[in-house]
C-alpha cells in the first residue's frame, strides 16, 4: 500500500540526503557514545536476537540498509561480526564514524548503481523499506550485497493486525509504503527472496511492527501467490484497523511500560528460592503482561475445566 498523494522519488531522496528527516537525533545526551549504545541495546537487541535465532547464523558479515547512528552495526561488531552499511544522512554517518568507530560504511541511498566490494551473510533493515520511493531500484542494489543462501531481516511498521492507533500514525509523508507480510513477500518474490518466518508480535517495546526474515535463494517466485485485494486492504485500513485500535486499547496501552514493570517483577521473583510456585507465578505474570489475550484465553479454559470437574 502506497501513500497518495506522495512525493516524487527524487524529492524524497533529496529530503534524506539533506539530513531533513533526523535533524535533531544526535542529542547532547548521545555525545557520549555509551549513552547512545545503552539506548541501542534497548532498542535493537531483541531484533538482532530474532534475526540470528531464525536464520541460524552465528558469525559472519552484516549489512545495514539505512543504519542511522550505527547502533545495529556497532552491536553486531561487538558480537564479532564484520559490519557494513549505507546511510543517506551525512550527520548520522559522521556520528557512526567518529563516535562509534565504524569504518566499513558508506554514504548514499541504496540503488542499482551502488557498488559493493563485499557480499554478506545477513542484511538487516530496521524501519527503512517504508521510506524507499523506488523499491525496484533498491532491490536491485540489495541483491548486489547478498551471498547465495544469505538472509534479509526486515522490521517495518504495518497497519495489519494492529493493536493500537499507532499503525495509522505510521502513515505519514515520509513513509512512502506500508507493508504486510504478504505484500513484502510479493516484492521479494521478484528478486529471489523467500520468506523463512514472520511475526507481528516480535517486540515488547513498540507495537504494530512486522518482523520478517527471508532467504536469498535466487529463485524468482510468482508474485500472484501473494496478491492482496485492494478492496480488502481498503476495508481493513478504514474499518477493521480503527475497530482493533479501540478494542485493543485497554490491553495494549502503555505496552512498553507494562513490559518493563513485568521485568522488574520477574527479577524479584527469580531472586526468590527456586520453587514450583515461584516459577508458576513468573510464567503467569509474563503471560498476563506480554500477551493479555492469551492469558485471558487460558484463564477461561482453566475455569471451564474446573466447572466440568465439579459436575
């Protein structure tokens, strides 16, 4: 799904190349690189863990498309990976070089004319694909950096299976396209990428986010297999999405704060003597705070079982 009206590809590219999208991201607090890396670990570690777990990769070379300040690449480098990437914003690029000491990075926008000397095991993309105006041009460039059998991890905002109104706020002028796993698969099918797995429930800090892992097989698939009916998409955005936002609000408002609260409770529980009751309390607390719907469903099943046992 694309924005309409939307800026031209040239206008959008100039917007990013002229450092207009993140004019104040390098705050005074981040002048100390460790302060920024503390945030980066909070923001990226779960996504990195998901990409590595689902791909089975342990070590290798990674390429970040639109790496921002360079947090993902620095975290990968700290895990022993070779860290490459491209970033359009000169200010952020300089931060990555001078503050984080990243050297295998370059300035620009990923496109078909971009040249790379190295092919990598994993391409990592966090909230980048929605900003790309010419997706074909970017995908041709992406293929240049992929080894046969390598993987592409994509984290991207979505309107589908939403749990808040944030999904509609994602639809702004800088977000050129909005994806579901099907529409992302349709794009990737033209360029030899096949889905390994995806989730709409990956992150406990921000919701209405799609995580997707694909493998580069080189085999072009039939894009019709991932066709989405425009009328159904329109109905979802205009009707189902707002209803889901309203229904889910009591369960998922202040989601990140509740997860942090759960973690503090979990830490206290795990500090207790190891016992069956402590483990069960930890499990039910985690389920209630991170997946309320699952918790309610399990509670209903237990209640139903107790009633049937009492008959």
